[in-house]
C-alpha cells in the first residue's frame, strides 16, 4: 500500500483543484522540499440544504448509481476546523510508527504536510449546526458535482 486514508464513514477527502487523489498527492509530493510521511486535511462541515439537495436529485446526477444520499449535499458552513482539530490524514504507511484517529507519529526526519483548502478538504457530512462553529453562514460546496 503506497498511501492510506484514515477517515470515518461520514467523511470524504475531496480534491479542490484536482479530479483524483493521485493527481492531488502527486502535486503535493512534487511541490515539497521536505521528506513527507503524511498529508493533513482541514475539516469542513457539509450540511443539508433542501433546495440544493432536491435540485441535484431532479437533475438526475445520481439516478444511475447508488450513492449515500448525504453525498448529494452541496452546502457547508463558512468555517473550518484547523488541524489538528478534527482533521484527518492520508499517510505513507512505511513512514509512520503509529497512528491516532487525528494524529500521526512519525519516523525521524519525516514530516506531515498541511494541505491548504484550495488543494483539498475533508468533507464531514453532518446533521445540524456544529456547536463550536462560530460562523454559521451557509456557502456552496459544489466540488462533488465534478464526480
């Protein structure tokens, strides 16, 4: 295994600038001047918007494939949790000594790379308003429409 993603069932790491994880990771590796052993993604809360959710279903974007209904959500709160709080990772297993649900313990001389939101984000599909999300403005999160 070259890379291992550690996420919960209601979470998806979504490339912002690229179409695939491979394109995103290759770009991150190519642009790095340090020895990388993992990538840390900031968490954003994806929430239900009845208007947008029904518009997606009416356009038939998901009519031919079975996907969890929550993946049709296209809005999020205009705030994100900065790592390491609620972040998740993609690691290079041979460069990691052990893992925690939100953290990586590294081998000497290797470092984690923080991924900016314009490259990729962790979409956390939730119901309701997160208590600790101070800015509760709803904004578009339409990256999933590419798929």
